[in-house]
C-alpha cells in the first residue's frame, strides 16, 4: 500500500475557477478520483481525507497505487505504507467518518440513520426537550458508542476519556450524471486507542471504517502515542 500527501501546486490556487470544484464532498471525490482513474472500468481502490492548511486544501490518501497527476495541478509525495503493529500498542488517531445505524421498519425495509439523529429520536420518545443533554454531549456519546463498536470488530479499543468527537456536519449534494440527491453526515474523531488485534486493525487502516468512503470518510490516520 501507499500513503500520499497531495497539495496544490503554487500556481493552481491562482485560478478562481479551480475553487469551484474543491468545496463539497462530491467535488473533492472527483478531484481525487482523477488521480487514480486510468480507465472507465477502474473501481475505487483508495481512501482519502481532506484537510485545510493555511486556507489551502490538503488531501491524504491510502491506496494500492501511487496517484498520478496528468494535469500538473498537484504536488504529490508518496511512500510505502506498511504499519508494524503489535497487540497492546497505544496510538493516537484522527478519523472522519459517516457513522450510521441501520434499522428495519415494520415492513422489513432497512433504513440508515446517522447516529446523532438516531439518538435524538430516542430522546424524543423518552423525555421532553428541556431535559435533553447539550448538543455536544449527544454528539460525543453517540459517536463514542459507534466507534467503540467499530473497534470491537476491527481490532482496536478506545482509551477511556481520551477520545473527542465533534464536527457534526450534514452534507447534501447532487451527483451530476444521475441527478440524484445524496445526503451524508460526518463526525470527526480525535484521540487515543489501543491495538487489540493487529491483523484486523491493519485491514481497517487499508480498507477504511464505516460507509461513504468515496466521499472522504473512513481513513483513520495513526501514529505512536
């Protein structure tokens, strides 16, 4: 696997039209896809994360192949990615994810709900609004429960009191070709974890955590704590 840091070349930011294609999740997906797509039948084999440094977009990718910039827009730095993990290792991490909970209705049809809205629905059914926890507390609790469950399946555990959940954002955009409205919600996780199963955790680092990976979710970046 390869891990890459992708930044704009200095002159790319001089063109205002470029910024029209950077802002949303779908536009970011399209920009990064251009670096990996080498044919119409190519399926996605990368994860990406978008950040902003000094007002400029920066992308991190984990991929099977080195990204290729045919338009000389990007400054790409890639290196092999083969983390050496052991059980009990403590790591700091950042993750942007699309945490959802799936439920079936009375007719057996499955529906996806983001975990924050799902918790609010449960609160609505159990107590009046003036007795609800603060918004940031709901986000923290709902996100922690979801990520802890992911960890049970993917070979890591969260360190008590050492994970922050924030940045709850709802994204809505239209896929141009299909004229289809897409809506996803994201949370940002930052904190400390412990590796419980190195093999499963390595797979999670390569394949991502949660859905909406094509829109910049699921790439967990780690380093020694």
